[in-house]
């Protein structure tokens, strides 16, 4: 419960920053005549929505196992990560379409209104605030080992990066003159491509875990090496792993002397479980199958 409380607190801090920024950005985009700033405001709105997603799904994932969920509800946190990825992808598509439409209009002779200084200063402010929230959320995500918080942290970072592109585009459109007003919507397209990259990274991780992707080879090799250090245990094999939210699920076979008693075999298997839980966390799901070693 303490972990979830901290996750809530971190998410609420990010949510408060997003609410303030999305209101300021929308106003700056409207009164500053900036397509890039309005795109940035939409991105901040998506950040706020994903904050809500994290709060809801973290609450669900903290529920203990029940009749319908023998392995608990931890994968709801992974589902939250995946939904954040989809949300980012949709946001990127909307920004890309809006920017492309304005550029096509400019190419066909339409006059684009130059953005005002208000939009430029708000973009700089957004960079500072969102980078600070990203760093704060990342530190907490690593401390709490939370996939959803880490995904949300990257959403904050993508907003900071989008504000960098927004500031460059708005600044160019302001300081280089009317001929370069196209830099404003062009910046919004660059922003959308950055968001697409982050979205695909999050979707890859989330979908991989939801489809039972194995843990990385180096972690699996560490598990086999760790089990091999126990006296009386040889040839750990048939290792199968996956993630359950921020926990691991481990299944493996071990071989031992075929002449030992059932209780001795059971005690050694329990020792293997304790060893793995000490290394990977007490919530780790472990199943050990015992076989007699070849004579």
C-alpha cells in the first residue's frame, strides 16, 4: 500500500503540472496565433488523461489475487503502459495532420499568421517545468519499480521535447520574419514524430509483456547461475520467465540426487524459491520442478 501511495503522489504532482500547462498553452496558442503551441497544448491534455489512467490502473493492480486472478492483478499496470502508448500515438497523429494541413495551405499561397512572443515564452516555461517533472517521476519510477510511472515519465519527457521543437519553430517564425512563418507548423510535425518514437517504445514494452514475452537473456542467465550455486542442485533447465506488472514469474526444472527423501527434495526446492525471491523480490511467482539426476 505504501508503494501505491507514493505512485499516487507522484502522479498527482505530474497531473497538477499538466493542468496548469494545458490551460496556459491553449491560451497562448489562441492569443499567440501559434499552431505549434496549440499542438503542444493537446499533448499536455493527453498527459493529463494518462495521469488519470495511471491512477485508475495502479489502484486495480494493487488488488490481491482472487478466484478469477490466480496471479493477482499486476498486469493492469502493464495495460496502463500500453494504453499510454496508444494515447501518445493518437496525439501524434492529430498533431501531424494539423501541421501538414497548414504547410500544404502555405505551399498553395495561404498566408500564415506569425505567432506572438507570448507563445514563445510559454514554450520555454513548458520545457523547464516538464523536464523537472520528468526527472522527478523517473527517480520515483526506478525506486518503486513501476512500469506505469516510467511510461508516464517518458510522456512528460516527450512533452518537454515537443516544447523544444515548439520553441524553435515559434522563435524562428517570430525572429526570421513573415517568410518563415511556416516554421511554426513545421515544428509541430517534428514534435509529432518525436512523440511517435516514444509511443512505439512504450507499446513495444507493454504489448511484449502482455503477450508473455520472456525476460532478457542476461536476467535468465543470472537466474540459472544463481540456482547452480546451491549445493546438491545441478543442471537447472527448462527455464520459463515473464513479467507480471513490476514482478517476475519464474518456472524451472532442477536435478538432484534421486536417492534423497521426498522431504529433502521439497526442502531444497523451497531453498531455490527463497534464493530467487531474495534476489528478485518477495512477490516473485516461482514454480520449481524436481527431477533425479542421471547416474
